[in-house]
C-alpha cells in the first residue's frame, strides 16, 4: 500500500502454515507439519463463541461447512487439521490457503522500511517467524532491522524495568524498545533523515538487570557455530572423538507423555504446569557442567538419524499422518538437577524420510547457561500441545563413527 511509509510489526507471523502446523525439519516444506491444536483450537473456539459473547452479530452467516464465523477455506483448514489425516491433495490446498494469508506470500511487495519486534516467550509465533521475514526483506533491499524483546504471546507481564515496551504504561520514551520505535517513525515517517535508528539487530538478555545494558546489539543474527555431539552413552560431548558407541530406544504411547506449553493457562491467568517428560518416551543427551557462561543467541540446529521400522513401513502410505513425529528441545539443568525447558519452546518434526538423516532448526532463543549448569538436548515422542504419532512407533538412535549426530549452537561472547 503506497500510503504506508513505515512499519513496526510486533510479535506476528511469517507463515501461518508454520505457525499452526510447524515442521522444523529443514527441507520438510512439502510435508505437513505437526498440528498445534492447543493454540489453533483456542482461536477457533473464540471465533465460534461469538453468538454467546457477541449476540448482536448476524446469526445467518453460516457457511456450507457449518462454521459460524470463519470463511469456508479457514473452516476447511480447521477441519482438516483436527481430522488427524493429511492426504497429499487436501493438505496441499490447506498449506496454500495458510500461506495466502501470510506475509510470506506478499513480502516481495513490501518496500516500506520495517522494524520487526518479536518476543522470546512466544510458542505461537516464535523468533524464527520474524527471522524469516527479516531475511526476505533484507535480501530484496527493503530497509529492515529487528529487535527480540523478552515478552510475547506466552509470557505474563512485560519487563519495563529492563527496557521492555509496555504501551499500557505509556513508556514509549523511557523504554529501549519504545525509543527504537519512535526513532524509526521519526526517520521514516517524519522524514528526519538525521535520526539514528539503531543497530541492525538487538536482543533482550534476561540475565542482565541493568536497564541500560539489558539489550545487546549486533550487526547480524548469530548463526550456529559451536558444535556438540550426541554420544551413545547419553552424553553431549564437545569433540567427535569422545562419542561412545551405543544405541538407545524410546517408544511413544497412544496419549501424550510430554508437556511443554501452558500458554493458554498463562493467557487466562491460571497456574502453568511445569514441563515434563515421561520415562521411556524420550531420549536425552547432557553435557558436562560448564566452566564458563554459554550465551546462545539464535536458532540451534541438530542433525539426526533415527531408526524406526514401523515408521519406515508406514511413511509412504500417501497420508502424511503416517510419517514419524518427534519433538526436539533444549533444557538447562541446574547443579541441583532442576531442569528448565528454555522458554517452553519445542521443535515439532514430521520426519520426511526415516531412512535418511535430517536436520532440525529449533526455535530461536536468547539464553545464558551459567557456569556449573549443563546443557541437555531432548527428543520426545509427544507433546500435549500438539497432535502426535498415528500408532505406536518405537525409535532407536545409534551412535558410532558412521552415524554421528550433532547439535550446533549460535553463541556470542
């Protein structure tokens, strides 16, 4: 729209196909993801509850599929996702519709200077969404910068004391994010060309309490560099020569056995249950205690090969729901053994082909692993915020010199 001179999108999506049914496997774009039923059905019920919450709305707007307040294609998308069956033709239409109402489909037309603000505590639209938009705009020459603030859809109150923008408190001029927004509009809306709009990339550090230092800046987004290896004895080691030979197996059950996200509880003000995994339904690899701080800023990547004969036999059925589903995630393990799932984030994966290795991009994080703490990487069979596997599919991970599995972390000094 030529009438728009400057944009500041906040905690929004890049691709709804990823937001509501993510597949974090690299190259898995053509494979339907794992339905994020908790968030999606929450929105669906809010919409369909309008006759009760908004009785003045026209009750005659019922489309052919029986949805009261969604257009036919949106209604069909919800029905397909909730069916648990994803045949190729139907899911191709679903993905096409989701992308048609997403920035990914029209970013090539966005020329207005854009300051992206995304939340680290966000299991609905994670940092990877803004990163994808940032890279697309940057590649085509649209002026763009990005800030990763702390709060998002999955957090409670903001943290204005450490530079967070909270519009309800009117702290545009006193918060770091607020000042960046004002500078952006001064430069690109009011055409004050002398105004400095700040660095290309900034991120909030929750381990820094000084409001003048809580945000760190960089000229670019860090990329994965530091590598750990998944050893057959359950250790996460920093050298491939330390990898022990071995294999371990987990088995999913017909009901979810892992919990990560309580975002709907947070949104409604209810207590959030802590993350958990049930013994026998996940595998973990844990590092030795760290001797110095490890600051992870960005999206970690892991390369895996799993063995699952049942999944292999079923994966070419023509229904993507028969492909293996797993969830990758990072924990911070304190010296007393307390485990913290970083920002409650997980990477859902519908494995494209279990006969081959695959790479997973985890959600972006900003997290300090303190000295004495340990880094733990987990793959779990299920997560109760998502749909899971169709049927029981045991999974084995083998580690040896021929099958190396690596975790790469984007770190900063």
